[in-house]
């Protein structure tokens, strides 16, 4: 994945510098039915973007449990290739 994505974060474009290493992230989390080994469900993120995306996913899950409201993600256009919203 990392080589495929040009050895940089697909969200912010940064290459790994110092402690900001690269991680492979599941676009649709495995807990939400995403394919664990499907390359089209994976992307390269820097440590900071991966942490921010994971925090947002946890926030969305908490909101969904409270009432199932569909909430737009700040990075939805990147995550869903321009389709606007995704339900996590």
C-alpha cells in the first residue's frame, strides 16, 4: 500500500519525517464490515491523519449509537471519492 500511494499520506501529502511515520488504514473499518485484505479498502496515512481519522470514526460510532444520525465527515470527499457522506 505504502509504495502504491507514493510513500506519502493520501490525505495531507506529507512524507514520513521523524516520528510522523506512515500507517496503512482501512477506509471502511473492519468493525463496520470493511474487507481486511482488499487493497481497494486500504490507504496510506501519516500517523497524525490516521489518529484524526480514528478519532472521527469513534465519534461517528458514538453518535450512531445515540440515534443513527448521518453526520458528514470533514474528510468525506477524500474517503468516499467525492460522493459527500459516508455512514460509519
